[in-house]
């Protein structure tokens, strides 16, 4: 009777160092999976922060657009800029008043409104800064006043440009 040849894969065969090698492989796999989860989590947090910033920009842009177009629609006249001109300041004379004015301007990355003798107040979210603000008076002679508004808002690394046109229904 000849004994069966010993196989390399015999479970009874004990090779020194196999447990250490398996342990290193397992730790390597676990570290790779942990790193992948960490990177995925970091990317998700960065994407969420970008969405929050974009929502703040959108909210501020809508609010500002609504406020400015409403003031233009109800104005008696456009004082600044003059017809065909462009300015970073919009000055309106509200209907029904002779001396009070409403002014929109860009100051230290803030878009502000000044109504009459009141102090200027910020009209966009404090987390959002204004990069540009431009008003172009596109009124035709003997027609209702019209203003093209362009502004860029930024929060963190997210930036968006807005373009609006508003027509005044009062007399110019």
C-alpha cells in the first residue's frame, strides 16, 4: 500500500505565515472600502453645500427681481439712468410723490435699497454677495419707461447671473 501523495492544498498542512498574510490582505481590503466610503461621504457633503448655496442665490435673485420690477412698474419716472444710458444705480420717483425717491445700488458686495430719507437696507441674503449690478434704461421717447436689469450673485464657489426687463406703467 502506497501512501497518497501529500497535496499542497491539504487543510491539515500548516504553513507558517499564512495567517499574517491573510490578516494583511483583510486589512488592505477593509482600508480600501473605508476610504471609498469616506470619499463618497465627503463628495455628498460638498454637493449638499453647493445646493444650499445655489438655493440661497436663487432665493435672493427672485426676491431682488420681484422687488425691483415692482418698484419700476409703480414708478412715476426713472431718474437714473437716463434714456439709453447704463448705470450701477437705479433711481426712481414713485407715483404720487414729488420729492421722495427709491434708489437701488451696489455697495461693498451688497445690493441696497434706499427709500426717501431712510437709511439703506440690504435686500439680499447675508450669505450671498453681489458681484455685479447694472441698470440700462431702454425707454423709447414718449413711451413707458423700461429698464433692463443684470446682476450676478455669488455664495461660496457658486455664482449665477440674472437678467430681467421691467416696464414702468406710470408716466416717464
